């Protein structure tokens, strides 16, 4: 996300964040059962918060967490 944010003008960031904040949550909000299929994103666009979505970086269970 940092790479994407750095590429966006400030006005666009404000518009996107305002729009997202106004969106209602679905009634059945819950985690996805599995990661979406398809090719991995380029390294610069991968989400550091969800490395399990990258083909190059296997998912790791945090220390002390239950798998």
C-alpha cells in the first residue's frame, strides 16, 4: 500500500479514503474462506500485512498463535 499511496496525489487520497469511510458494511461480514486465486502481484504492490497472498512468501503463523 505504501507504494500505491506514494503514487497518488493528496486530493485522490482524500477522495478515496472519504468514499471508503462512507461505504456500509455487508450484513455478513466475515473473513474469506481462502485467498483469491491468480498470479501474484509485483513485489512493489504486495501487501505487507498479508504475506500469505504472495506466491513468493509463504504464510507464517505468529509465535504463540494457533494454526
